[in-house]
């Protein structure tokens, strides 16, 4: 059975949103810019959006947050931080590129390191406060025909990415998908993939879970966690997902998601690329 949270707004009747799109594999260079979000947007300027992963890249500075309690009680979960790492290294960062209020925006989770740093080493990167110190290579997927846009979400009272159709969509081979809270992660992504006509696909993305349970491990005592998919696939319509995650107490865990016991906390955002 999944663990659930009570959110401030009414549950939306549709428990997922998806938009078909065309995804192309890319290797791009993120140039230093005023913000990390601008760096990603410049690297994917020829596309409507995309998913990028960076490894071993230098940072001029990094600001990030981890799951935390909401002192106002307004939200079911909130953030702790920001943690200001300063100059360091991105060990592994995965991020969706989309738009917010007309400008570039990223939602990224990852692992970071810096000399002498003793704070958390995994979290949710802040798009405007973080900057590259020099060009960084990223691998991922450029998307045409769809994009993630930040919009108010009445259910969770957060501004969240939602997929939107944009421009022409040549030869759809993928789908941008967002999942609502309080449903099992694997079952939810399988339902959305079926609706998108994808039985065989790569699963790329991130999100949050309530008291997660990873295979071969005890249930994690944290009502809010944030995760990054490190390996994900659909085979015959069945999803398998491996993740890195961070807890309320900044503990990091890694493993394969167990079926039927991992409730989504706030959101899960995936790019499903057909195989």
C-alpha cells in the first residue's frame, strides 16, 4: 500500500497529463550565462524543450534545496535551505527545460560536491541562483511539438510544470508526462504510457515520493523525498525505475523502485521516449 499526503486543494479528476512529441538524441554544450536556466535554454535553442543530463561539470556557484517542512502548514511538503555550496562540481544532474512566465526554466535534481563541503550532496537545483564556471557538455533529448510550462496547481498549491503542445509535431515518438500525487509511481507511469501508445520506452525524469520503498531495503522514514531517475525503462508495458533520492534529513538513498508501495508526493515529470 502506498503512503499518501493530504494536499490543500481538491484532487484533479485527471491523474496524469501527457502530450505526444518528437524527441531527438542530442549532445550539446551549455555555455556560461547569467543563470543555469539560460545556459540550458541556449544549448537547446533549436528545440521547444528537452531533457538534459550533465556529469562532472564545474560550477561557479550552486544553490539548491532539499525536502523540508512547511512552517505555515499551507503545503503538504516544502523545502529546506537554500544551501549555498559555492564553487564546486555537478556529479550528476538531470533536468527538464521548459518555460515560466515567458522565460526559460529548469527543474533539476542531482548530486553535487565541493572542497570542504559538509552539507547535503543531493537536491533540487535553483535555476536562477546557480551558474556554470565554464562550458559544460550535456547529453539528452531535444523535444519538438511539446514543452513543459509552469502553471499554478490548485491541488498542491505549487507552481508546477505541465505539458503543453507547441508548434508542429513531426513524427511523434515520445511523450511528455506529468503525474499527480497519491498514486503508485510505477502503475501511474504505465497508465500514462498506455494512453500515449508506448509499450517500449525509456523513462527519463524526476519527482518526489512519500515514504519510499526501494527493493531489498526498508521503507524510508521521510514523508517527502525528491528523486532523479538513474535508469528507467518500459518493456511490454511494464515499468522498471531506478532512482537516487534525498530525504527530509538530507540522507541519500539509491535503488530500484518497488511496485505498489511508492506514492507520488507532489509531482513526477517524465519524458517517455519510444524504443
